[in-house]
C-alpha cells in the first residue's frame, strides 16, 4: 500500500528556535558579540550543535570561564592579552 508523503518535515530538520533568536539579535546582526553560559548552551541545544552553528556562520567563539563569547563576523580577530 502506498502512503502519501508527510507534508510536515521532521522536527530535527528545523533550526532550533533559540539559535534563530540568538543570531537574529540586534548585536549579532551588527557584527558585535553575544554571550551565553556554557551550562545554558548545554541545556538548551547542546554544545556540539551550538559550535556547529557558529562554525557554519563563519563566526568565532571564545570560551572563557563558564561562558561562550561569539564574535558575530567572519573577519580576523586577534587576542591582545
């Protein structure tokens, strides 16, 4: 028996809503920085998914203490000290 295709794509193919919200923020759109606690990232979406999203966008991520700081542009960065 032939079943029609499911009109709704599986949930796993959609981007996580909080990732969309994070990277559509005013700061992210201006090429500034956004910051999230590592525990929040782990709880809400998972570290690997978060890092993959940052990498896909060509942004930079810095881990400091218990925070991730994302530099929302793809240009070079230099740590001064």
